[in-house]
């Protein structure tokens, strides 16, 4: 059973989330040759001040 964890910034629409999980599921079914019912996806939304790059918070990059 594939289990995928996806972390992304808050702010995506429900339609974007639906499309993303469909596309990820379809890709796993194709490459791993598994049933789509076996695919599990966990979405974790984070704030921009929870992630940094090069020692700088994303919230400070805006």
C-alpha cells in the first residue's frame, strides 16, 4: 500500500487539492501497478513561517 505524505503551504483551493490527489494517485497506480484503492495520501498544510530556505523563513521572503 503506497502511503504518500505531502506538505504544502496553506491556501490551495479544494479543487486544487482534489486534482492533486487524483494526479498523484494516477501516477502511483501507473508506476507501481497497484490498485487506486490501495493508495493513501496525507496532506499537511503548513504556514509560511514554518518553512525556511537558506536560513530565512519563507514568511520573510515576501
